[in-house]
C-alpha cells in the first residue's frame, strides 16, 4: 500500500526535478566560468607597469573579500569562483562505540527544516564511505545544502564494524535489529540475509551504545531521516509521506522505489522504529557503489523535497 500522491506533491516533485537538473548543470559546467574568464582577461590586458600591479592587487582583494563573505552563508555564488576551501564545519561527538571510538555528527546549513543522514550502520557496506564522502563534499561546497534546511550527517555510526569490516558492531549485534520496537527480538529472523549469521538483535531493545547515539540524535527533532546501506540498489521507505519522498529521491538518483523482499520479517529496525516513535519518514537508500557520484549526492539532498 503506497501513499497516493496529490497534485501538490506532483508539482513539488516536478519543481524538485527542475532544481536538481539546474544544479547538475551548474556542477558540470563549473560555476561562473564566464566571470572567471572575464576576470582573467581583464588582468591580462592590464599586465604592464606598476599600475597593473596595484590593479591586480585590488582585484585580488575584492575577490578574496567576496569569497570570504560568501563562505559565511549559503548565498548565491553567482559571479565568483567556487569556494574550494573547507567551510570549517567541525565534527560534534554524539556517542561512543563499544570499543570507545567516537561517533560524530556534522551539521550543514542553518535552516529550520532539519534532516538526519546516517551512514555505516552496517559496517561492511558502502554507507560509511559514502557518508564520509558526503561530509567532505558539503564541507567544500556548502551551496549544495538546499536553502532553508539543515543537514546533520553521522557518516559512520558503527566505526567498530567499519574497522573490522563486519555487519554488526563489536558486540556482534546487528544495530539495525536493535531498535526498541514492539516486535524486537534478540534472535534474528529466519528471513534475514546470510550476512547476519552469528549476529543478534542485542541483549535488550536499544542495548547498544551506537543505537543509543542514533536515538538521542533523533530526539533533537527531524523532518525526515535517510540511512545509507548497500547493495540492493533500491530506495526503500517507511513512515508517513515516505512513499512520495522515496519517489522524489528515486527520480534524482535513478534507483527504483522498492521494499527489500524480506522487509516484513525484519524486527527492531530503524525503519520500523522511527515512524512509530517520531512520526516521521525514513528513507533507506541501498547504494550500489562506495563512490559518492553526483546523482547520489543530489539524491541524498532530494530528501528535502
Ligand atoms: Zn545494511
């Protein structure tokens, strides 16, 4: 049973697709190449004598001033070279793994509409690599954050599993079966994949420090959540409005909207827990690559449809 889309949602999705196409176009061309070319041409024609030195210094000061001013906010970069330096967004510790590795979150944008992206809940999947690449990309190019939004990114919520290349955490718990849902069980379902063999749902609902870190972060209030998994190549969803949100992400990222075949047998997952507890949708993005392609990047941003 999906959520039927209203006309409003159709037109919002059309607007989103137009926006995404424009952004993709800008990214392909590189920003404002005309302005850069004109500026270089101006500098070349004045490259004689001391007047040229003073003029070049003034141009450089103006460009640096404008660049610094733009780097402070998320205004238009129209007419100026793309900022290539980091925005200096620092990680904030939101938890600690079983083996005492820090779990951190980065916040991009200061808008009232808040979105949470969680990578690496399964340590042997592509989520952490893509989550970390997403942080780097947003650090260097903050204009990618849609206006009016704030994106909190926890790139690697299971650092012990990531380090050991295991699906579970250091306690042998599948974190995506450890959430305190009504049907939580320490024993994984027979429908779970073979990669879950030997893992448990935890000693009690929400027993793991990594799960607790996600829950604490969720309590700060979000409009929607996206988790980064692999490798099914689908956009899965749960919760109110999840179907239309998944359709928007799907149209940008080019992966189909589908449920995992064994979804009905999954217990204690984040996809089950978040809508019931917080009344918001969860998009489960099943990646096909550890690379953050432009489509993947824009697909993640499309959660703010
Ligand atoms: Zn997974």
